[in-house]
C-alpha cells in the first residue's frame, strides 16, 4: 500500500465514520481517531459485503455499497459509544 492509499483510506474512513455518527441518535463520547478507525473498518466491510452481493461495481455511483458502509459505521459508532458510556 502506498502513502497515497493510506491517506485516501484515512479520508474516506473519516467521511464514512462521520456519516455513521450522523445516523446514530444522541451524543457519542468517542474520539475523532476512533471515529476514523470505525469508518475505515466499515468502509472495508461494506466493500466486502457489496462484492459478495455482486453490487460492488455498478454504473455510476455505488449507492448500495455506500449505504452498506454507512450502516456498518453506524453500528460501530453505536457499539463504541455504548461501551464508552458504561465506564
């Protein structure tokens, strides 16, 4: 993986993580670094599931893949915020 690939993964992870935080209701007491990490993992999981479903490469914007990524990010943010809130 190149430096450009790493920077791109961080940027996309941040965007997906923030979108996931917007989907989850209420206040989440998690750091931006955790949000980015959740976003990167969600982006990878969403792409993998989209490829399993056969919708990874479609004409135009891959809306189904994006929705899967945001859904995984929302679940990750909810889990992280829930585990942080109990401490």
